[in-house]
C-alpha cells in the first residue's frame, strides 16, 4: 500500500489542484475590454442582450439579470409577495442565501429534510412542513441536479404557493427535456466564478409570468420606473421623468459583466460536455472504491453538474472527515465541503433554530466532500484526483 503524503509519502501530483476554477479565455477578456473602453459600462445594451440570450437558452419568457445570485433570490421573494409573518420552505443543505432571502423580507425560513441518496430537498418533507403561513418554496438544485420538479410543482399548486427554483448550481441542466429556467414560477441563477458560466459575479431571475416579471424589474432597480403606464401621481413632464412606486434595491448588473456572461454562454455547451465527461469518469471509478458513496441521480434530470460530491462511508473507513480532507490536501488535491446545514450557524441558533430539525441532511453533511470539477481539468488531472481518493480510502480502510 502506498504511504500517504501526510505521513511522509510521495503525493500523487506535484501541483495543488482546487475544487473549482473559472475559465476566462482571451475572447472573454477582449469583449469585456471593449465595453470598458466604450461609452456605457453600466445600464448599457449588453445587459438587455444577456437577458434575451438567457431567455432563448432556457425557454423562459422573461429574464432579469442582477448583481449576484443572492440578489436574485431576494428579488424573487419580493416578487412572490413574501413578507412579515410568512414562511418560506427550503433545504438546509445549501448556501445560506437560499434561506436568508426569506429573512430579508421579514419572513421565517422553514427547513425541510433532504432525500439521503440524491441530497436534494424531499417533496414529502416539503408538504409536511406547509402551514397556513407558508408563502413560497425555495427548492435548490444541489450540485446541479434538478429537484423533483413535477412533485414539488404539484404540491405548490395544491397549496397555492410560489415555487422558486434556486438553480445557482444548475444552468445547463434539463428536466424531462425542458431547460431549468423555464419550469418553476421563478428560477434564479448565479454566475459566481466557480459556477458553469461566470460574469465575475452576477445572477439572474427567469419567469414566464408577466406580473412577476414587472415586480422583478422594479425590485432590482430601486422600485423606480420610467414607464408611463406605471406612473401614479404626475403627468409625463419629459424624458427625464421617473417615479419610485415601490421599495427596491440597486441590484443591477454592469454592462461589462453582461458582456462576460454573453461570451461565456457562447461556450456553455463546451463546458457542459467536459463536466459530464468528468462526472462519468468519477462515477465509474468511485463506484468501485470501498468507503466512497456516489450521489444518486434521478432519471428525469439531465444534469450539468457544478459540484461533484463524494460521501465517506464511515462503516468502512477508520478516519474522520477532517483526516480524509487533510490527507487529500497533502496529496495536492484540495477539496471543499458543501454545505454546513444553514440552521447550525450561530445567527440561526440565535433565532431559535436547533440541531436535529433535518436528520437526513445532518447525517449526509457529516460525510460529504467536494472534489475538483471544472472544464479545464485535463484527463491527467482527473486521474490524479481519482488516484488520490482511492489512495486515501485504501489507507483508511477498516
């Protein structure tokens, strides 16, 4: 058996590789530079072009790009009419923004448990947590795999709830042949650098509902309108005139971010193809490694995966997750953990949340670890990751 690098052995690779990384091409840089040296660097034509492109790609009727994925979720909750006294159901196995967006509106997040095999929110647990205060469901496509949209949509329709699909991980994923972005009442994207496509930061909200769209536009632009038909108190005095008709925020995307997004979207099929190739190779390899559990995928989801998560089976391993994590780092494969259950954080504890709310999510969290997945990984990089996981798992096998 090979000696672990953390114990003085040779690492599987010489250079450190991280779990995620953007891929900015020379063409990406050129289109951004062109906007930066042009007359408009914010609120310019690239923003509208990016919105039309997202509509075309996803099949959604409307798209609103904004400053980041968190802003997208906040705007979606505003458009859904979420407010004080309301409840919003979401998953604990997510980035905090999926729950914080309810708090921003004065509502209370309610955490439904997950499916322990797919790691996505469990539709049955959603229904079990619905009360007369429930206003919306924020269902997260964890790692890029679509949630069980048919079941969740049916539950939301039955109870008169708004379905917000947090698709921060899943641009490029399709569900039963329909692109994510065209299915839920509202869908939010994130364009953070480690996501499938990036705008540096940036986000978007997509919807097929005209009234929700109007509310989203207002929410991300201070609640201010230049549209004559929306004016309430004054005649149209001239081209300078505008009115604030609701409380909104400055969540706009810059024109150079939009330019980068447009350029990245031109490569999304290339990115998807490579991500799928890597996932297929990982699945093949790790299904044969004792002590490693592979995330299950539902057949309805044609997944463009943002994260690849291995789950450690401690019935077959003698180490802790920290020991496995540190051993991987010593092999020069830097992993990450996604995510700490949201209600475990001190802020949520101060709000009255306690451990034990979602047993499946808490149990899954204890063993999960994200390994490198991004399009620039070479075949050699991928094999090094597999070698490191296999090596560490074998060293700690019971």
